[in-house]
C-alpha cells in the first residue's frame, strides 16, 4: 500500500488538472451553444430584425390632400402605403401592428394591435387619402391613448415604435415656437414630447423633392347678392401658383348647375395670385351649384372649387316694433321696414318683411325667418332669450336697435349675461344714455365687413350722420365682439359678434329719427342691407365647408312621426342613410363623413314631413393651405419642427439595410461561436479519452 500511495501522489495533481480541463471544456461547450442561440438578445439587435424582441409597431400615415400629388406615375399616398408594407415584411416574428390615418379627425384604420400580417396588408391596401388637412397633434394623442391601453392590457412588457409616414409638407408641420417662421403649434410640440417618453419615435419621409410646382383654385366666394330670384350674384375666384417654375397663363372655366357658362385665360404677368369674376342672375329658386375649374396638374384635388347657393323667392325678415304707431313713420321700425323693402330699386334683393309688436313676439315661430330686427323693444323674458339662442344656433341673424323704451338693466341681465343652458347673446353691455349735440361717425379704417362697401363713398353721408343720443356700450370680458362703427369721441355705435353659428348686431342708437337723422340720409338703405347681408352670411357658409367639417340642418316639421331618415349622397355616388333627431317640432341631423371634396346631397325621408324642399346640397372644398408644395428637408425637420424631441429620421431603405446588417452580424457571430463549440467538443473527447 505504501508503494501504491507513493506512486499515486505524483499523478494526483496531473489527474486533477485533466478533470478540471475536461469540466471547463464541457462548460465552455454548453456556453457557446447557448450564446449562439441567444446572441441576438444580448447583442441587442435593432427592432425589425427576425430575431428581435416583441415590438408593437404603430404606423401613422399622412392622409392630407398633398399626399395625393403624383410623382413618377404614382401618388405620395401610394408610396406611403408601399413603405408601410416594406416595414411590415422586415418586422420580427411576434410583432404586433396598429394603423392610424392622420387626417382632419385622426382615427384608427386598424387599432389592433394585430398579429395577422395578411389582414394588416389588406387593410393598408384599402386605405384612401382625404381632401382635407392632417391634424398631427391629434394623431400623436391617439397614439398615446393606444399605447396606454395596450400596456394596461398586456401581461408582459412590450416595446413600442411609432413610425410617422409623411411628405413633411410645411402646411401640416408648422415650425416650432421660437424658430424662424414659427406659427407656435404648442399642442403638436407637447404631444410629440409626451409620445417620445413612452415610445421610440421615427419619421419616414415619402417625398420632399418631386412635387414642387402647383396651380390651384384656392378660394371661391359670393361677393354679393344671389340669394333671391332675379338678384344679381357676383362670384370671385382666386387662382394661385406655387413653386419656382414660371407659368404663362391659367385656363379657367365656370360651371353653373353642371353647364359651362364661361371660359377664359388668366395671364400671370409675373404674379402668383390672380382673380376671376362672374356675374349671373338665377331665374328660378332652388339649390344651385357653382364650380370653377382649371387644367389638371400633379395635384388634381385643388384644381376645382365648388359653391352651393340656395336661391329663394325672397328673404324672410321679422321686425319687432317696440313702439308701434298708426301714424306713418312714427313707429320704431317704420323706417327700417321701408329700407328693407325699397321697392323695385336696382341692386337690392327681394325681402319679405313681417312686423310684430313686442307683446306678440313670444307667439311667433322664428324658424321660417332668416333674420330678426328688434327696434326699441323695452325688455325680454328668459323664455324669449332662450328662443333667440335657439334661432342663432340654427344660423339665424339678430339685430338690436335701441331707444327710449329700452331697459338697460333687463338687457344686461337677460341678454348680456350667460346663464346655465343659455349663452350670452349681446356683444356688449348697456351703460347710460348719452345725450349731446350731434356727433359724427368713425369707420375705423373700414376694417369691418359691414363698412367695406362704403369705402371711398365718404361724401354719401355715413360719416357725417348726426347722432343726438345713444347708449354707451360697455365691453364684456371674454367677448369676441368687434366694433364696426364708432363715434368721433371713441364710443362704439355698431358692435357685432358671432354667436355660433349665427350673428348678432347691436346698434347703440335708434332705427328711426328719434335719436338720429340717419334714417333720412342716403346711406341708410345701403347700410340696412349690408347689415342683412352680414346676418345672412352664416347660412351660406353652412352650405360651403372645408373637407372634414360637419354638414347638417335644423328643419321645421309639419308632421310628428316616429322616425325620419336622411339619405346622404356622396360625391362618389355612395348612399348613406342616417336617422335624424327629433326635438319638439324640429328635426336635426348632421354628417361628418366629408373627407372627400365635392357636392353632397341630403334627402329627407319621407319628404312630406318638413316645411319647404326636402332636399339640399352642400359644397365641400379642400383647405387652401394644402395646395402649397413647400416641404421641410429631412435634415432640417427635427430641429425646425420638433426641437428637443428624440426623433429618428429614416429613409425608405434604412429599415431593410439595418435588418440585413444586423442579421449578417448575427450570422457571423453565430458561426464563430459554433466553430468554437466544435473545437471544444473535439478537445472534450480527447480529454475524456486521456482521463479514461
């Protein structure tokens, strides 16, 4: 035994080292195999590779009008969809996807998150651009809402990437506050910063160079008249050109109810803005459609502009006389009524005037009227104020002329103060009555629409009209009122305000000769009709909206039925049926699916339940700012639009290149690890044989 122990002792150290090397070789072999399989995780491959961790990818596609511009035989929107599909193909197995369309009202095209790539691809294929603008602040807010919902419901941590696919048009992406040409888009900056705190934010520009020149019809307005049969209507169209390349002339066509009525050529003469005018008289009532067209170019959506003009036999006006009299021109509304109906005098529309006393006003249905004039009415009840509020909410117009009988305390309490369930109706409060020798008027530079027609006609007497007494109008806090006409001492004489969607005019003096000589001056009749025109304008505006805005009506019912439907016919011929809301003797409906420009028609079913014609038309036009092709360069976008926000700018090939390089790196590392494992395996076998 002693000889055996003596022989073993020199070999013990060698055997221990051999066993240790064998153990280390086996451990190293296992480590190499594990690392080869798990290399993408510890190496930290970028999202989008086949071996990355689970990622929720939110694609936000710009759907504004400028994305319809054609470049190289395809539109920017189609290019954006193709870019999303490429991103989809390079994403990792297990990734989830959501899709948001950035439009006037951003919405989920596919909220998800979903894992079915084929279904996602089909949804992308069906997407269509809009003819409106893109509200990116709201779009980013929708992203944050979605991320919060997914993380609340997900049982495991999920990383998120938000990819904004856009053409970087400056109209959609205004410069940040504090930078040159800033338009202070505070909401956009705030939403971008908040989103960057919860997700990786990246921008994929689809184009910034191709579409640079554009000619567009950016405005079509009814300058005057046209609301009644035989009245002369004057339209003004504005055509603009954008971009560096000069154009010689623009061909313009006018269509009325689908028929070509005029065609002309507008030479640019080195200018970028030209106007075209059209004068026309409609000989029949109804819904008349006006179109202005120019030659189509890369952005076809802004080559046409539309206008709907409802023409009626006459405009209906109610005059409420607070001081009626059987003696001619002794009543508070006598001069006003005559001014509204000047006979067959050229240049004035047909107005059907009805007169009511102050005591009878509460019994009159206001729905058939377009405007209401109050002349020296002493006071209003709260129920009468509520009726006026409802009248204004339907786009009606209200004008107040004051006088001796007016109780200022009642006006201030009932009309000039907001209460629960009712808005403030007066644009100013009533102070004391001021009596003094005649004072003249100050037009304040003719800035207000009421006075633009009088500019250059100072000799007609508007500015020298004597005013002997008036209420001092007092400014109301948080009011958006505008002073249209002031007195030479600075006191307001005529104040206006929009009480959406209607309008209100408050005149500090009388409509008759009690406090002023204006009713017998030459400019009185034109001023009254300018007031009426100003009050009627919101009703025309409600028929002519921008893409993405809501259209609708409030109508008077003849018969109360269980249900009334409205059928909307869109520009592409689709028919959409909706149930209309019923409230007492009124019908109310609205429709917000106006993403595409064109004429929309609404038909009430059954038609016999409403007063007047059951069908009406609306013109939907693209926003003018979308016609400007000016865009940010990708290298200036982050600092000029989203300063301080961590945002990555990517090109269309960045994702695929990053993925390819990452996978190639992964393959090379895995190969080295597997080769090392093979060597360790051979070493392990040799050590095992030696150690027996």
